[in-house]
């Protein structure tokens, strides 16, 4: 797995793939600062708040392509 310096939402990946990458990246950062890591459930709530418009835009683009 490649270590990105920062997380960037990738519109070519599914929301689930982006979430998995984001959670790994975020928890790696939390470990580095001795902060509690997010569970998948906690992380999903935070991820959806941060990337809500990005994931909706990605879903609209995917739906448009499948027509």
C-alpha cells in the first residue's frame, strides 16, 4: 500500500473504495499523534460529513455514464 501525504477523493473509485483509503489514512495519522482511531462506524459518519458533496457528484457522474 502506498503512503499518500494527504488523502484526496478519487472520482474514478467508488465511494466505498475512497472511504477505505480515507479510513486507513486517517487512522495512520491518529496513531502518529497518539489519538484514538476511528472504528468503521465512527469513520463512516465523519467521512460522509466531509465528503458528502464529492460522493454525490461522483454518483451522479456514474449514473450519467450508465445511461
